[in-house]
């Protein structure tokens, strides 16, 4: 599997050479930048806490200001050395701006926000102890609706007149968030049909609409950002894995198969795939097979095809419990799953560009019978894994990193039933945000170190399931 294209210095075909005022930056341009810069440098940018969408904005700013010098396009330099030196100078400028932004909290030297002024959920906040900017958006099922949270204002209701069995929500590069839902209805012809909606701070949730023609699911769905597109996946009623892609923000394309080990065979299993935004506009799909083994497939870009599925070297897993997948700041794929033999939570990581796996690691003595959740709470640093207790209704978490996960911390043990939690990187004032259903209410925990502050999300009742994300 390759995350980076070859080190050619030719400009990509889909990068149009045009005047700066009409500059059009796409994933091809970002890929071109990655090819011009070495992999180590690209990984450094990502470790600083910037999502690829943010790096793309920085690239755009650099090209707008620097790509035209003495009236000539920079890739038309007279020889290779000139071009490489020019890009090296550009990298230094990027590093200076990024370090300045994180160190003193300024968005740019002139005080303006970079890019188009939007604040991205998984970017840095500047200084020590701060979280990324953005908005925590939660969707509570089966029919409680939604809400969003910002530290300065607290929770605000975001109504949604729709009932669902399960849902997933992801940020969009254009701003806001997109959610996919599996409908809950007493009408058999409507039950389990797939719908989607978008959220913005100005307009709330839009009226849900069907993902496609005759799209029904047995499990899932999942959603993840892939560059300017959003990909959704689900387990069909035939126990096979499908996906669809929304490339323009207006509609999803046709349903297509996720391949098994051979591209002509469709992947299948007892539970749905999970998706992880794979950096540089790609996405991973991870799932458990009928043989209780974990598999993953990679889609390198919105226009790319899914690669044949590959088995991950884990113990046998509880294949009715979906795993959790994320791509960390080092652009490595981490999978968190439940081991079959003892229900212990374990993790394994695919390291790039070495393309090698770490050995399986158990997470303290954590065990569960529901899907675990995880987020990288410090870029290049701690992973926080949250989970529902095995023997009680408690919500717990473990924090740490490879070979150094700490002890179990209790969020709370509610008197009533609780759901599997969702965890995202924290906004200002917290390392992580955990949301979950407990006692038919939506609960929100803010985590700092091992300290936890828990409260109800007002106005939402009858909650049994939840999904959440950080929207820009």
C-alpha cells in the first residue's frame, strides 16, 4: 500500500496552470506538494496537529503568494535543483508560520485566520493546554435529535425530525458536518433504509434524504471525509459490504462493492465496516470477517478504487462487535478491537511508510461487549480509548500510547443502562470530549489528564445511541 506517489517532479495533469487570482487547488496539487517534499517533512506537518485539509489551505496560501516569481510559473525553472531549492524555501516558510501559529496563538502574522477563515476541528489551538477550534456536533437516537457544543456558549439544540437505529457523522472540508443514518420505522418497507443529512451552525440539520435507490442496511452505516468528498459504508441485507460517495455535497453516487482479498469478490461479514479518513484525501475501511479476523481496504483518493482487502495480524476477534479505526498524526492506521478469547480491548498499528505492523497490545485490563471508541488527544502523543464496561453499565477510559497505556479511569457508573461511548479530541479547555447515552439522557464528559467533568446535555431525552464529531 502506498500513501505517496512516486517522486516525479512533473506537474500532475489535473493541476491547471493559470493566473493566481483563478488558482484552483485540488487533491492533485496537494499530492504534488507531497511528492516535491520528502515524506519526513510531510509527516512533520501532520504531527503538528493539522489535518490534511488544513495543510492543503497552507499549500494554497503558499502557492498564491509564492508560485509566481518574476512572472514565471515556479515549476518552469531551468533545472531540477532550482525547483527543489524553491520548495525547500517554501517549507521553511510553512514551518515558521505553523510554529508561530501554535506558539503564540495567532492565526497568521497579520492576525487573520488562514485559508478561508474557517476553523477546523482537528487543528491546533496555539499555546499549551488548549484544544482545537471547532464545534462538537452530536446526534442522539433513536429520535431525540441533535445538539452542538462550544466551550464559550455550552450546548445548543439542533432539532432533527427523524428516527434511526444507528448513525455516523463526519466533518466536511467545505465546513459543517454530514451524517448518515439507518432509519427506524414500524413500516417494514421503510425500516433500515439509509438516509443522510448535513449540519451547519447557521442552519442546523437539513431534512434527511435517501442515500440512494433501494439502499437498505443490516448494520452500520459509517462515514468519513476523503478530501473534498464524503464516503459512507454499510453492511447490506446480503451480509456484503457496500459504499457510496458524495463528491459534490448534493447527492451520493451509486452503491458499489468493497472488495475482499480479490477485487472480483465482494467483502462480507457479520458486522459493518468502520471508516477512517486516511490522510491525503484517502480512506480506510476496516471490518471483521466470518473467520473472526480483521481486514482492511484502502481507497487512495475520491477518484481512486478500493484496494483488495488485506488481513491484519491480530488474534481472533469478536466479529459481531465493530472495531474502531483512526489515522493518527504520523499518518499510521490504528485499529482498536475486542479479542475473542477474553473480550479484552486490544490495538494494533500499521506504520507508514515502513508498511509494517506493530504487535498486538492489550489496553490495560479493559474488557467490553460493545464497540470501543478512540481518539488521538495530542497530535503525535496520547491516544484515549473509551469503552462501556463488561460487567456493568460504567463508562471508562484508558490513556497512553504504544507500550505505555496507563490505568483505567472511571467516567461514571450510571444507575440506568448506557450506550457505547464516542470520543473526539477536546475543544478548548479539555484534552478529550466523551459523549454517550445513560439513563435515557445524552451525557457529556470533558477530560483533562485523568480528571473528568460530567453533565447532561439539556433538552434531549429518550436517548439510547449517539454519534459525534468535531465540525470546522
